């Protein structure tokens, strides 16, 4: 049976770009019994209700900071996909306590509510910003990863299992550089923070499919990291506006030149599969071990600048044209 078939799924942050695409794919390609959309905004929920017009959707107004509301929303839920977070780096820096309350305290509330309701599988969505974090957003997501991995110890002998998916920038999502470049294209000047900068990129539907696939194979405690291409910021700028002037303005606060998805320390307890890397729990009291996969080379790191797969300018141009931004 398909992992999502006849299951009740709760999706935190369900009205965001990930939530909309997850709902679209789950309804079209799978057969869930119900998808509960858990989010704060009634307008976005109404828009989503009208967009899908599917009786399998349920809409819960709520905030992950509110454990009581989460406990009610998770009643009789089989699978939780935790996508709710404060994600904008400058906003998190300016409002650090709010970032912690949503991204860290909210993660704890999701964990507690899931254990109390005996939810079978919980998958948290993480980011490359959580690896060697240089800003508060990344630090909160690093803590959230640790919480979800260790939550398996709190669930005891129940069937409740927690894992994470960690991937790079989602092409065209909220906060992506593409809308900025498209706006600047009209003005004839594109601003680039550093001409050496590289990023991991993944398309939204690919991210959703990887999450669903990871839910199907999780045992609890793993961090699943997809093999995705890198791109150079200067190549993206050239693909979007080859005729425009490019100006290097310097790196912004809390920003990296290159991103990391798997550190050399993590690679010591990770395995490589055909489509991904799987970071297994490090501490010896964990018994989770993949039967499949191969060990990684000594000092292996998965970074955006040493990646074997790269998006070319024509590929970037094709992707941007399909976004209809």
C-alpha cells in the first residue's frame, strides 16, 4: 500500500508554498483519507479551500506555539509533516525571541502532541541553513533537527517515529532571489552579493516527492538529504538578464558564500543511497542502521561548491521561464 493511502495527514504551515504543493501532489497521486491544514491565516486557508475544492481537506486555524490546539488537531492523525517555521533570515535576526518561540518551542509542541496522540510518523522539514549555522534562523533549525531526532527516545516503545528531511533553497519560493532578479531586470541592474556564491537548489515538486518518499522509508531518527544540483548566482543572473548590468554589493549579514548539506563529521555516521544521503543518529545507544547504502569516504562533505551536479545557464533559464513569476 502507498504510504499516504487511507491515512490522515496533518500539515503544519499547510498554506505555504510547500504545503500547497504537498497537498496538490498528495490529492492527485495518492489517496489520503484526509489532509488537515494547520496554519494561522484564515484568508490563505480560504484561498486554498477554493483552489482545491476537495472534501478530503480539513482546515484548522492554529499556531504551533499552542500545544493544546496541536493536541486537538492531531487527534486520530497517522502522519504529521511539520513545515511551519519563521524562515526569513532578517526577520528572525530582528525578532529573535519570536523565531525561537516558533521554530524551537513550536517543534517541542509538535513532538509532545504527536507522542500524546500516538501519531505513527512525523517528518520535519529542515534546511541547509541548519548546518554550521551563521544566523539565528539556521541555529533554530539546527536545534529543531536535534529535537526531532532525539524525540524517538521520548516516544519509547510506541510506534511513533520522528525523522527529518534537509534540503537546499527551493526554486521560486518565498524569499527566493529569482523574483528579485526579475524585478531588477526591468530596471537594468542586478545586484549580486558575491560573484563566487553558490547554492543548492531544488524544485518544489521534487522536494515534496522526496519528503513523501522519505516518509515511506523512515525508521525514526534519520535525516534524509537529497542529491540535488548546485548553481552559481552569477549564472542565474546571466540566465535571467544577460543584457543587464551586474553589480557586486557584498555579502549580507548572516549569509554564506557556499552552503553545506552534510558535514565531514556527519559523514562518519551517514550512508549514501542512489538518490540521497541518510544521516543516522550518532550516539551509540541508537540501534538504527540502514541495511542498504554504502559508507562515505573519509572527510566527505556535501557542499554547494564541490557538488558533482550543476545547473547550466540554459537549464536555469528554462526553470525560470516555467515559474511564471
